[in-house]
C-alpha cells in the first residue's frame, strides 16, 4: 500500500502538470469506486472545475478545485495516478477512471485490486470520508510532537506496532516505515506501547520522522507496482533494513531477520537487535 512518502511523491510529481488545469469530462469504468456522492453526481460536480492546488493528508490526495469542491483520492493497496499529455496513449492497464483535461491531457486512475476510493466533496461533507476526518497528526508535521507521542504511548498496553499503524493516532504511517522505524529504534514490534522508557520513546519518535523523511527523499518505496504520477519507480526499496528481508542478515549485527504477524500485519525485525525486553518507563 502506498504510504505517506509514496503519496507525497505522487503529489509532487503531479502538481507541475495539473495546477490550473480544467477538468473537461470524467469517464468511470468502475463506478463502485466512487464512494461519495453517487457516480452521476460525482461526474457533474467535477466537470468544468479547475485544479487550484494538490494537497495530501496522510495517505489521501486532495485536489482543491474552485467552488470549494475537492476531489479526494485514496490509493489504498494498488491505486495509481498517472498524468498523460495529449500526445500519449490514454490506455493503461487496470484503468478505472479518466479525468480528461481541457487541451487533451488526462489524469488516469488505475487500480489492479479495485480497493481505491474516489470522493467529490464540499466543505461540509468531509465527514463522508471517515478515515480522513478522524486522522491523527502525521510525521514531520507541527502537530506530531514528542509531547504528543509520549502521551499517546502512556497507559496503552497494546503492541507498539499496532499502535503505529492506527491512523487515528498517526496519519500516513504504514507497514513499511513502521518496521523500519522500529528497527532503527531497536524495539521489538510486540513490545507494549506503555512499556517504552523515556529514552526509547524519544528514539522511536526520531526514527519515525527519519524514515519518513528518507522515504520522501528517495521518491518512495517500490515493492510491487508503486509508481509516481509520471510513471517512475521509487528507490527507497534499495535502502530498506528489515522490511521484506526475511532470512537475510541484519545489516547491524548479522543475525537472521525474522517475520511474524502482529495485529494481522506481517512484521519484519531482527531478533537480536530488537529483543522483546521490557524496561521501566523512568530511565
């Protein structure tokens, strides 16, 4: 699933092409991907609108249109967005929607597993996107502070990996970067959140911001089919320390990296560097 760095990379790659572009028409090849409003109204709301800006909140892309309307796209597992100019072919595997632009260019939405979601919402309809309206602060933002993170972990007995993936607590953080952050902080994914010491909490907070920043700098992680808005792969997969490296040697100590399931998600870690030790919070 594209996570914060991947979605941010898509945003940055699309923005130079789409700023000021006008949507002339919309084709929906799989109308059920439109979650609000009904597909016919979705098309009517977007037709003729100009794209004034492209923002991102967590894993959601937000196209700010005139008349205070927003086109919101959640890529989810395999969603992709591609800009094509009028000289390029408009055919692309798994195309589910095409946003035609005045002048002949287009924005294509592809989705192999058809799990993505499309919304056209006004300022009073953001509640129609529960995952967006209830999202917690994201890494690198002013709201994601060490103080917030300490309060978040306090008294929570659940596993730290599961907490990191809960979008109500931290927006945009997903499986890849959670595994990498826990490795960098030398923390076992099954540690109880409340068991982290003050030093461990600070180490994990710093690690989260560091891996997210690195992922953005590298244009995201291409594990399977992720591409940016111009069809380019990311390069951060070449720098992953533990994610999907089961059976490989730990780059830090040489132990064999293992995979376990935590909260229904595959979790990769070094059993030597990330031992499940419990320390007192006052350290």
